[in-house]
């Protein structure tokens, strides 16, 4: 059953026009951080969103929650159009949709105690106050592996991993159904990262949560996601079941991304598809397929018209003109 | 292969408000000519401080209190600041983790490259014009070597005009300008995206082969080590806990910490199986008792572990700091 449906979501940021631009009547510069993205998340699943920095994955996550107001498109959550909600209804909806942030240092108010930070959603949504709120907060803290006697401490008294647990507790306290996990483990050391991943999976199982899990780390996504969406310059280029996409990537960007990940353990005979150059500036994105400037398979058509999504397997779609040719791209590199 | 760098019983301490912190405690290591050594550890393990000590870059309140650092036959700890300055940049170069803060934002890339050449390169011609032309030629060559397109124009640009991957390349170009015998790369790709990371690491590997230079690659990513290093050294809480040939250490770790680290890495192949994270967290380095530093987190710990554990022989070319290493074989 679909819990979250995103249709044609676009978020653009407008730059300020300089004097010269105003005098000459030049249009202001527009960054389309998220461009016409559609996706759905089934109840109880983890949808992994992969992409490199600047591809718009964080903006997408926030636009879904309307933390950044989308420019166009629709977000439907459990049958309700979130994009059309008036402020009071949106607030009520946020009780069911939460977010865990990447940076466990910047996302907690240093001047508030843990009880205040984690308990705030309870007060905001009128769930509980006073002693009752404190009890709920203590229970949630224990659930995420902290101790109830740490309620009155401040964030700086905790390590990075513990802070991330506080962030998770804050997201959980209002009993949500859906959580956007925005790179929740990227800032942590490997051994701590594993603790937090285990905790997130445990919570999902016990509480029947649904995650949109944003990460640049393919190993993490490959480990915990059910389906995966690959993002490049504001657009989703490939979506599918995680095993399908990782074992049989069809978009040349996904292929090069996967082959760039250094791996521990038995060295497979791995094909290398090396990308040349950097991500183009989103201020001035390439026309046509946005990947054509770095794509080893680009043909003239790619420069003029963006490819449509094509179904390449069960639940597996990719947006590329050269899907048939690139079956052999990895083989050629081998 | 002959030994290029040999560090024995290195100790570096910092005086902090909470007390004395021994950030590097009795580290021994050896780098052969042309070899690539990977140094792995989590934050606070002492991996960066170890090599800042080698470079003579530890500043107050920190100081190197013990040990010897033999590089190319000379003990660097006996050298005067002037002599050390002559070695730094010419014979040993280090690239820093964060290229944006390591580069000077007020100087062009060309000026920063020229600084190194002027300071260290004795082969530059004496005449002013000839000298300037030679510096320019070498700078263009270096930027070309690290794969920066149109180096001629790029030399006149400032660091902010480059992307993250390009800045990391510039720092590598500066580090390599004098063809050092040893390059210490401190987390060269941590701030970079994977596709760019792959480019930078391949660049380092490629240049290492071409110039016959030794490389120390400091990283927290065991995958990077697996693909690029001949030998690996794992650090924990200021000490080396395991070292050996990369394939063997990763294939069959002999220290519970190394094993825990490897088991902590999520990977697609482990889907559906629980990860086995290392429990707890890194101990506070202030006032650590002389005993195995990992025992509080170690699944194999027993009362006998509460003693100072030396590095023990764990097979040809391998050592590990664990009393129970035999049981892990």
C-alpha cells in the first residue's frame, strides 16, 4: 500500500538579480534543486535515495515535509495532499511525518536540555505536558539506548553517536508513521554508524515505520533499503528494487557510481566505469539529459532532449536513451 | 625494499584542561621506499597526530615526548627547525584533509605552487626571468600531472574558483612539486564524493608508480585501504593495535577491534543479517590505565586482559596487540 506519493515535485531557488541584470532586463538566475521528481514509498518499506553532494537529495527530503515549500508538484501522504494543507492541518500532519538530520551537532539546540529537546514535539502537538511528557520522553530515550537519568543534560555532554540517538528520540516521540532519515549516519565513525543503523532497523520493525533514507553511501543503502532511487542534478535517473539496481544497474550514472565505491572483502572482478570531470553547476545545468557531459555513452540526441523513463525490469525504471547499449558498458570495462 | 621511514616508540602528549592526554602512545612503524601504507582508525585514534609528529608539525600544548623518527637515515627529532623546514615539502610532503582551509584563499594557485618551488628547488636557474619561466613551466607541468584541464589559465585562479575535487588535486600538486620521497595523505578523499574520490585515489596510485614515491594513506575507510595499500596499520586510542599485509589483515583480522570494524561496515551482501557493531565508545584518553585499551568494548575480554599488552607476533609480517590473537586465527 502506498503511503507517500510524490508527483512532479520541483523546488527552485531564485537568485537575487544584480543591478546590471536589472538594468539589462536579464532574467534572474534560477537553481532548480529538485526538478520534476516523482516517486512513491510503500507503507513499511525503506526507500533509499542515493546521490552525490549537490544533487538535491536533501532538498527533496525537506520539500516532501514542506520544510522547504515546493515550487510545483504534489505530495500525497496516506491519501491527503500535503502540499494543499493549510498551516494548522500541516502541523497536525507533521506529527505523522518526521525527520532525522545529518549533523548531530548542529541539529540540537545547545541551550536546551535533552528533556526539552525531545519533549518539544509533545507540547507542540498537545500530546502531553508536565510529568506525563517527562515520562514519555524518558521512555523514548531508553528506547533509543540512552538513560532516563540523562534527561537534564545538555547536548554537549554527549558524544556524536549519543547525540544522533537524541535526534532519533525527538523524531519518534510524536509517534510518527514516516521518517525522512537525512544522512543520519554520515557524520559518525564506522563502529558508531553500525550501532545507529541497527537501532533504526530495530525501530522500524517494532513500530512499523516507513523511511525515506537519504545517503551518499551506497553500502549503507544496499544494506538497509528495500528499493532505491538514484538522483543526479535534481532528477531521479533510476529507480528499482535494491538488489536489481545494485546488481544490474542500467543508467550509466548508476553504473559509474557503483563502480567507484571502494570495497572491503573478497575482490570481485569489478568493472570500472570512470567518470571524467565534476558535477556541472546546477545554476547552468546541461540541456537534454543532464548527465550527457560526463556520460561515456552520450550521443547527439542526449544533448538536446531529456530521455523519458523506461521500464527495464519488474519495478525497475531508468531514464536513458542508450539502455540497450549500456548493458555492455560494464562488460566492456571488464 | 629499503626502509625510508622508521618510527620507534613515538609518544606525543597534549596538556588539556582535564589532564595529560597521550594522543600517540608508543607507536612503531616502518615505510619502505615506494610502498603504500594505509593507516586506519576512528576519530581520536591518533592517526593524524602520529604523522603530524613525523612532520614536526605538533604545536603547543602538544609535544613529542619520546621516540625516534628516522627518515632516510637521519633522526628527524635531532634536527633544528631550519633543517626540518628544508625536509618538509622537499623530501616529505603532507596533504591535509580539508583542502579549502589548507590552501591560502588570498593567493592564486600559481603563487602557492611557486612558494614551494622557491623554498626547495635548488635546480631553478639564477637569472630572474629564467627563474620565473622555469617556475611557471614546472607549475603548469604539476597541474597537468594531477589532471587539471587548461593549467595555464587555472594557475591564475584562486582556490574558491575550484571544486572540492580540484582543490584536493591542487594540494596534491603542491605536495608533489618537489618530487618528495614520501607523501603523507591525510584523509585525501573524505570530503569528496565517491566518483571524485575514485579519481583522486587513482591519481595518487598512478603518480606513486611513476615517481617511485612512498605513500602513507590516512583514512577511516577500510575499503579505500583494501584497494590501494600494500600494508595496513590499525590504530585505536593512540596505539597501533594491528599491522600487516592488507589482504591478510582484512581477510583474517587478528585483533578484535579490527574484526569489529570490519563487521560494522554495512554492505549489500549482509542484507537481512544483523550488523554486529562494536558496543560502547572510544575511551577517554585522559589518565588511561596501562592495560588493553579495547577491553571494555571487547567481546573476547577476560580478567587477564587488564595488563599492558605489547604488539605480539601474528604470523609473517603481521603483529597484533591482543593476548587472544591465537584464538582468532
